[in-house]
């Protein structure tokens, strides 16, 4: 039976549900929305009209159809409503505007001359946003700002409790950015947001039991999806795989004294072998292919063996259906997938190992930006018109 729309709460929930469907699943005909929600056609028409009037969706003429009856107009998420995504790292700060239709409208990667402070990142975000609003975002509505930080974040108030590689401790990053931009800002761990993005749109779509590991300039972080929901722990700090100590059977495979995963499996070992000071993941992969150095190839294989042992621990504890590898860890999987799979099979319980699948992140370099945008869009799924009015 269609839900009662006489109360404000029901109306807000149904507006949010329609907007969520077209955002997460793509443009839908009104008839498809009727089927998906159980609401009647006139109710759908009224709700879509409200969303369109608020600039959150666009309606376009119906596509040709072989079905009987009058074709239904198509409802699409607005391309002019955007979230600003930010990913600060030790080597660079990446900033982008991601539209509600999931297109990346504009992006910049600003290379750091020194490790940035939280105040410097906030100022950089404000400066780039101000510039874009006179150019690429001139006719856009900025709905919020999402920040993916490589560290421990208290998500309730956007305070970065500890980002060791950035040397940030108890930094009120959300408040700093809000003060300079006047725009609602949310902050979370970068790997948690990478897991969210891949679960919604990428290699983990429709997978309810998922482990995601992200390899970045600051090390290795992780995110978990359990029973179809993000598992963040009591304070939002779950998934810190990089601080675990994997099993390393051969001392020749050990590079550090304490054997922490993110020190053993680290892109800087590869950069050093290639004689590079800095390179993003795509440039690093290209440099490895072009160089053809036996020492670099051996290092990739070594890191894959160590990573495989860490993944085996995760498989034993969490019994995921899929493990998704992002960042430079995807490079290891591309080059040494069989090695990774063999180590997981060797060290994990056979009952868990035989059902798990290793996948590279489908969203590539977009994954953290998409995840940060989802964080900024999140209030829309409760009361979209109030968010726009605000």
C-alpha cells in the first residue's frame, strides 16, 4: 500500500527516497519510480515537481518505448548541484567538485612543497572554491563539503584526532573549513569513504560483506561493510589495517624492524627504486612498466606476499565475500594477483578463502573524491528541501 503523504515526515522521507534512487541508480522514468517506491503516479508527479523546483532533479522527455501506453518522463539528478571533495595527503591536496549526477565537474591536484597544516588545507579549499564559483561552478549550487583524511577522525564534529603522517592532532578541520567558506563540512577517514564509494558504485556494488584497503602516500587504511552497512567502530576508527603486523615467514621479505603493514607495503619503496621523488598511482604504474627493472619487479612481488598475509588475517576474522584494493595496492594486485590469491589461500582458513574474491577498485583515482562527495550529500537523504533551503 502506498505510504501516507499527509504528514511532513512522510513527505520528506519520500522526497529523499526519490532523490536517493536517481542519484545512486541513475536516471529513472516516473513509472520506474512508481514501481520502486510503491507510491501512485500522481504522488510521484507531485514529489518530482517539488524536487525539480528546488533544482535537485531535472525532467526530460520520455525515451522511446515499445511498452503500451503513454511514455513516462525521465527524472535525472541535477548536474548543477555539487559537493566539494577534498583529500589532503603528505604529497598533494586533491580537490574536486562532484555533481549529484556523479560527474566530476572540476578537479585539481595541488602538489605540496611541505606537509600541509590543517589551517593551510582549509585556506586552500576556500581559495579554490572561491575561484571555481567565478568559473567552472558559476551556475552550480554547492550543497556541502566532504573531506577524506588519512587518519583517525571523530566524525560527529569533524575533528581529526590523529593523522600521524600529516602531523595533525585534534585538529577541528570541519570547523576551520566552515568558518572560511560558510558551507557545511563533514570529515571522515579516507579509506572509510573509499569503501563507501566502491560499495555504492564500484567493485563492491551489491556486496554486503566487504573489506576495502586503500594504499596512499600516508600508508594503508581500510574500510568495512558488514550486512550492507559501513562498520566504523565505537568512535569511527575501525579498519586501521595499516597498523597491524602481518605474518612474514621469510626474513628476506622484511624491510622494517617492527613489521607494521604500512611500513612493509609502501609506495615509497617503489619510488626509491625508480629514482622518483613523487608520482601519483597512474604515473607510478607507468614508470614501473617503462623501467622494467628486476629489482622493482622483485619489490612488487615482495610487497604482494606481505599484503597477502595481511589479507588472510582479514579473511579469517571477517569472512568477506570481496576484498577491494585501492590506490597503489591496486597496482600490486594488477601485477601480482596470483601471488596475493595464493598467500590468502595458504594462510587463511580454507572455508573462508575459497569464497572470497580479490578485486581492484573500479573507481580508480576517483574513489576517494566520490566517497567524500557522498559524505557531503548524506543530509539530502533525510530532508533534501531543507538542505537546499539552508
